[in-house]
C-alpha cells in the first residue's frame, strides 16, 4: 500500500492531471506531425496529494499492509 512520506498516512489522492493532459494532446494533434508526439503529455507521472497533511509529492512510500499494521500497532503502543 502507498503511504505519505511526511506523515505516513494512507489517505492519498492520485492526481493524474487529465484536465491538462487531454487538451494538451488534442492541441498537439492539430500541429503537423503532432500525432507522433501527442502521447507525450501522458508520460508525465501522476502526483499524489495527502489529505492529512495537505502536501503534494511524486514519490510515495510503498509498504506491505502487514508492515503497515505493525507500524499502526507500534504507534498505538507509543501513546
Ligand atoms: Zn501526509
């Protein structure tokens, strides 16, 4: 599962920027030979936004759900 790098929350939202990528692809199609490069906007990697701390980032922390459960338990113990 994917976790926030900053607060280790799993409340992440993926931002694909399709609102930007699709018009960009259409514009490129209008350019001569644009069909060759119109897929380029789709190569831009998606962003992730954390609902908990409000930050945006490209990389997320990939954690096994079992590891996540352990982390959660350890956090609760620490309280
Ligand atoms: Zn966060």
